[in-house]
């Protein structure tokens, strides 16, 4: 399989999980995928393959400067690994947010933008959730 095909497949398996988390967060199928981290685990395996390929081709990775990191992203396997890394970790954050919400009971109308924001912009969705979470916890105490 080519890196381009893997890139497409990674996106295709991630998108339905986000849709389930946003629209049907309490459905037993959604909860199964969240509880067992099925998609992030699959993405982690893909990441492992492509990060090792990138290391094999390009040698040790240097994260010590912006220029060094930019150089890493000139190798296709490294870029694919980086993208899959984002997909997996953003998904784990979204799942964590839903797990937190089992106790918080934030209305889904407020959770949806947090999840969508995490899906599209990672830290921005997480930040929004943490602000709403803080407000909710303050009201509960």
C-alpha cells in the first residue's frame, strides 16, 4: 500500500468515529469504540510502521529546532506518520472529553462544538471544552 493510500484510509476510518462521537455519543456502538480505543489503536499501529520507515530512510529525527523539524516533513513517510499522530491523538482527546462528560453532564449542544473543534483544530476544541468544564465544575461546587 502506498503512503497516499494509507493517508486516505486513515482519514476514512477516523471520520465516522468523529461523526458518532458528535451525533451519537451515548450509543452502545459508539461507547464500545470509545471504551476500547479501537480506532486510535489501529492508527497507532499505522503510526509505528511509518515512523520506523521514516527513521530507516532518514536516520534519527531531530526535534531540536524549527528548521530540523521542517526538514523532517520533507520525507513522505515522516509526514504520513505525523498526520496519523494528529488523527490518533485528537481522537483520544475527543474520547477523553466524552468520558469526562459522563460525570459532568454537559449538554450535547455544547459538547458538539468542543468535539468538532477538536476534530478540526485540535487544541482549540480542547480549550473550549476545558473552559466549559471549568464553568460546569464551578457551578457544581
